C-alpha cells in the first residue's frame, strides 16, 4: 500500500485564498448544491451564519443576499453544516450543529431551505447533551445509505445508523469510533486515503491537528508519523475543520482545512508519478514512466529515469538528470547543473534573473533551449527565435540582438535591449561549446 502525498498550496495557486471568514473557526463542506455536477462550498461560522460559494469552473464565488439560499438563517453559534439528500429527491438538505448542542434540519424545497421541527425533522430524536456537535455523513455500514457521525465537544465521536430514514444511535463496541478521542472539538470527515475502496476517517481538533484513522475492514486504526499523510499539517492554529474535494479534477481527493483565524488552507494530493521535495536538500528519483519531480528549496538532486519527465529544481543549486525520454529540465533559481540524457530534451529558463546554469550534454541536433516569453519580455515573440535576434560572440552587435553565444567557451547570454548597458544576463554555460544557432532557441 502506497499512501498519497499532499502538498500545501498557497497564494494565488490556492483557489480559496480569497476566502476569509471574519469570525473564527469556519467549517467548510463541499456539495453540489445547484445540481450542475460540480462541488460548491458551504461554510458555517462561529456567529451562526452559513455562507455559500458557487463553483464557477473552479472559482468559488460568494453568493450574498437572495442568491445565498441560507440568507437570513442564523442558529446559535459555532455552526457546523453537513448535507444529505434525506428524501432521495436529488437535492441536498442541510443539517447543522451549533454551540448550544442543538441540531437543526433544513429541508431543500426546490432551492429554498425550510427549517423542519418535531415529527418533520428526522433527527428530532437525537438528544445531544454536549455542546458543539460537529456532524457529517458517510455510509459506515456499507448498506448504501448515509449514516450520521457527530463529533462532540470532549473529543469522542458518535454514530447514528441510518435505518430506513430513522437515525438510531450505535453505542459501545458496536460503534466503530467508540475508542476514538481527539481531546476536544473533533471535526470528522471521510475520504478513501489508502485507495482500497472504503472510507477512512479524518478528524480535525481544537489543538490544530488532523488525525487519520485507516478503515481496516470496519475497524478504524489511528495512523501516526509518516503513516499519516496529513501529519504535514503544522499551521500553529486551532479549530481545524477538514473537508474533502477533488479541487483540480485529477481524480485524487484533496483536503481543504478551515482554520481558527477564518481562512481556508488547501492541501493538494499529488499524482502517483509526482514527487515534491522539502525546503531542505532532497534527492528525488522518478519511475520508469512519465514523472513530474519538483525540488522546491534546498540544493536538490532530481533524477528522471525512463519516461518523458519534467524536472523542476526550484530555489537552490540543484542537479537535474533527465536520463532516457524526452525530458523538460527547469533549473529555476540558483546556479544549477542540467543533464538531459538520451533523446530530445528541453532546457527551460523562466527568468533572466534565475542564475547561471551549466548544461552538460546539449545536443544541437535535437535539444532545445526554451525561453519564457512572459519572464523575459524584450519584444520576444512565441516560436523559434529569428536569426536576427541571435549573434555569435561576446556582445550584442545591434539593438535587435537578444541572445549572445560564445562558441569558444559555451557561454549563453541574454541582452534585453541589445546595448549591453545594464541588461545582459549570463543564462548558461553549455559544456563542450556545441555549435548552436537560433534554431535551438524556442520562445
């Protein structure tokens, strides 16, 4: 069994970076609320409100006023939503726990959410004596309906089995979560972490951890250290509330965590052939298929092996080795050593300020130096570099020249204005000084 690897995605690459709930402890849940076959976002907050974010092709856009189907609804505080199609009519109804221990049910009546009480509330019989109930739904007993799981304030997790629409508490040893206690304010949710076809349990808590319990034939066993892929979560924040969604539609479940200060943190699950280093010095080696290998910070060694690989060094002085296949090598920041290996390779430069790389085996008959138009500017157009913008020698000959190659020592320079006055950058040294031309440079 190979466990997935998660990467923290920040800044503009985090599609939830713009969301900041002004009160603490947002509790997110993803659901197709508008029946358009993508996952929208509902968030409960500490003051008892529900926020709705419509999924617009991967952009989650807040809906306010009458566009928010929960507009005007408020119940207690510390509101935690969960959604279920209780009637089997194809739309999602809402259950919410709050600070006072209340559990409220809102029936979805053609897009209008109506609170149901008494005998009209299928959860009315649940007598929750503790504060802060945190509900979620999952088919725990594999009978093709959704059972109710509730985290309670003192760290334990209760199970209510769905018996033909009646939710009956399961206690003692019959409750597979009976022995679980995460100290305080558990936020349970489920995902198939180990990809064995059943749902494992994730639990956030008050102290800033996300626990992972592997489902071993109905027995939930806590995994720690390297056996918990989410042990990387170290936000120094309280009230963590995890939710699960395939954000980037790559077939892998990602994790989005609501945090105490009011923001959402995104952990992307890497593909099986995607390898990512740490801020320290790493040695990463790919497989016999097509791999994506990223070193991040530190002085890293990245090895592609067979397949058409993409190797990205990141910050630091890195060594990239493509080996067999048609590889893409990106040294990025720092003075890096790049070796393409067999077959045609692409040596990529995204900015003239990234340092001076050494290319050990450039073959002018097949290899390409790829230049980012956005990163370099200087009037460069997409496509093969025109011969008029390439010159052999040690300096630009006129204002049209952009790339200068010294055939005596293999030094390749970029001149952003053709004058050499403050705009010349040493991009790379090609070992052996191969005979290259403008045809070897692709913008």
